[in-house]
C-alpha cells in the first residue's frame, strides 16, 4: 500500500502486530492513500470476473507443462509449486484490487486452484456477486488516533502469545505440509511411489495426519479432496 512510514500502517491495521486476526467476510476493495488518511473502497465484483484471469493463467501453465518433454522431475515440481504460489497471490490481489478471504473460502479456493490446474475442468465453487461492493471507510491518521499508556502491554502480549502459540504453530505446520503436498504428483500411490518422489516417511505421515491423503489399505494411499 506504499505507506511512507510505519505509523499509517500501524494505525490502519493495529499497533500490536503480533495479534493474529482473521477476516470476517469476503470483500473486494482498493485503497486510496492520502497524506493524512487512507480510504478503502469496495469494488463491485463477481466470482466469475475475479477468477477468469486465474483460470487463463492456469490454462497457460498447464499447456506449458504438457508440452514440455525436457523438464526433470525436480523442475516439474518447482514449476508446479511456482504456479500454485502465483495463482494464490492472484486470488488475493489483481491489478490494484484486493480480496479478503476468510479461512473457509481460502481453503475451498485453494483446493479449486489445485484441481483446475490439474484437470482444467474443476467447477468454480462460488458464483454471482461478491458482497459489499459499495462499502467504504476512511481512517484519518490524526483524528482517529489516540495515544494511550500501555504499561502492561508486554505482559499482556506474553500472555496472549502463550495462549495462542500452540494453535498458531499447528496452523503453520499445516500450511508447511500443504506447501510440500503441492509437489506430490498423481492421485493414488504406494508407499514406495511416494518415497520415489522424494518424500520421507515423516512427510507421508503428515500428509495423512492433515487429511491430504488417505490410506485405503496397507501401503496404498489416495488423494483426499477437501
């Protein structure tokens, strides 16, 4: 958003940057930064219009992958990982427009990105208008700021972090596992076939633990869609 210094960012999103928040709803918006204020404007948008550039990008990347005959397994895994990363960025930001995505929508669309890239035929899970296209608000960095004493902030934040770190670390672990999982090719494997793609027993167990694959019988696994 090109803040000239950290003050405006802290006023906009909270001084205590260690506090982990979650967005409450889907919203497409843009930001207008002034010298002493920031205005956030909702943008009328449909799911079809927002995802069309993502689908075009994934179609192009899939075609490139299908035509390539010289990529090694490692290069193909890197190509796929890079594709997923860029597509997820496009879900949240395109051409100066931003999209907030709560956890459920984020996970659903992440699975859709994977399936669409893989098959080119996955149906879009959402349709129609995205809510609050006309909503807007302004934050005045002078009028909306109140400096208050916080003598116990350090202790309070330590308490907060102690209570929330376990959940946060679990979430981070899942995200790291999902990132690794994006490199796994295919939809059904034996244990040895997963090992052959460069994954360890520990990583395989994490795939199962986080519900990404399912063991159908001893030594045999299948991809588990969300």
